[in-house]
């Protein structure tokens, strides 16, 4: 059983899940990632350490403009 303190779930629109399924197949050529792993890879690749620390990208955007 997964550790409930280590994992959380999110709700996505059905259309977003369909797009995520496509991205999970294409994100790393030759590998089909799970949806959870695809989201993790994208966040780690795109997100900056500043975004992760604030927890709110709007605050980060306001600080830089």
C-alpha cells in the first residue's frame, strides 16, 4: 500500500487526460510512461525551483514583472 504522506492525487478534465495519454507516449522516445510519471517529468523539466518553493506561479510572475 502506498504511503499516503508521499503521494497525492489530482483531478483532471477528461480532455486533459486524453492529451496527457498522448504526451506520456511521446515524452521520452521509445518509452511509454504512466500518466503520473509523465506529469512528474514535465513538472521537473519545466518548473523552476522558484515555482516549487512558492507553490503559486502567479506570485512568481508578479515578482518578475
